[in-house]
């Protein structure tokens, strides 16, 4: 089936997707793109719609929303493992962050539309996270520690405040500044790394939160996980270093480190807050591995 299935998340971008989706999809149809449209109605619904669409024969998907919409579509299709028929994913980035596309362009929706109309796609990797009760796929990043704690706190109490809510979450977490150990080992390592840290970011792509360059050396097509670690730092040092997340210079700090790996095993032993493609989960992590060139994206 050569038609696209456009899955619209009307709530993305604070309702922005609901306003912009109709005109943009009509524009794509007018320019010759064959597509069918369906809207999600609640969290998790886009995954169900994608799974059903794939079973009906669709292999070209269009995520109309934010990174969370694309995340649900991929997890719907990959729910039972890598699909037998290769899929391709396009974006109409009307969400809040839209971090993934920034690895390829700063033009957002304009570049996405051009790629869709030209039929231009490229293979990208996926991350596969195994946890105690299942598997989650990610195209952007998996993060634990301070950044995930801030995201969880913000989602629970400050989300309606937008960026101000995130800042409040940072300030609240700074007041108690947890420095924890997340025991893990990567690739051929035999010893568990139990050193305390501020946060761990396990990346397929460079950006998170729309503009934070957390993993400047990440490449979503190199078959590797970019592993960024921050050691324990003081409150004052955190405030000093946070702005450096926006230009990637934080990885040059003596307490920061990075490496490229293919697989990570966890030995945390209890559930922790985790951010995956901008969404917050509480999971007992077991392993993370890379799936090279697992999906095509239009960009």
C-alpha cells in the first residue's frame, strides 16, 4: 500500500496540532501526496492506531504532532518486534519539542514537507529498551537521573506552566540534588559501574527538549548509542553548567564523559523515573541496545 496513514495527535503542542493539521494535510493532498487521516484521542491511542494500520497494510506513516506522537507510532508498529515489512515515517512537527528533526534541519515542517513530496528518506537507528515488564523503542534518547527527575516532577505538578514549569522543576530538584548510582555496564565490560552521578543520557540523536544539545557527538545512523554521563556536582556548579547543555560544551567538563557503545546492561534493582523521547516512565531497567538502520524517515 503506497498511501500514507497520517496519525494526528490534536493535543500536541498545547492544541497547536489540532489547528494546523487540517490545512497542512490538505496542502499535501493538493500537491499529490496520497494519504488517509486518523486522529488519536488519548495517550497511547496513536500506538494502537499505528499497530492496526500496519496490520491493514500501511507501511508509510506520518506523525502529526510532537516527538511523543512519533514515539507512539513506532512503538505501535514495533510492539511485537521488528516488523516484517519495512516502514517509513514522516513528520509534521507541531509538538512542543520536536527534538529529533533538529539533527537534520532547523527548518522543521518545511523540510519535512519537502522530503515527503520528493519521496526522500534515509535509514535511522532505533534504541530498544528492555525493562522488567516489557520493551520500549526510542528514536531520540533514554535518560535517568537529574534530567528525568526534573521531567517527572514537572509533568506531575508544573506541566501547565510550560517552560516556566520546567524551570520550577529544576529549582525544586536542586534543593535536594539527588546523586545516585545507576549500576550498569556496556558492551564487553564485566564490572558494574556503580559510581554516583548527576544523570546518564543514552542517545540516538543529539537534541532533547527541542533545543538542548545533550549529545553533540550522536549520529542517528551510525549504529551506536551515544552515552553521556555527568558525575556528581554541587548545586552552584549545576547552575553554572546547565546553560552549556544548549551548545553541547557540557561534555568537555572534567566531570562529564562520553563514549559510543552498542549495548548497556542495568543492575539498578528497582524502578526509576526515565525519560524516553520526551515522555516520562517509571521502569525497572534491564538492557538497552541499538537496532541499526531499523526504520526510514522522510527528511
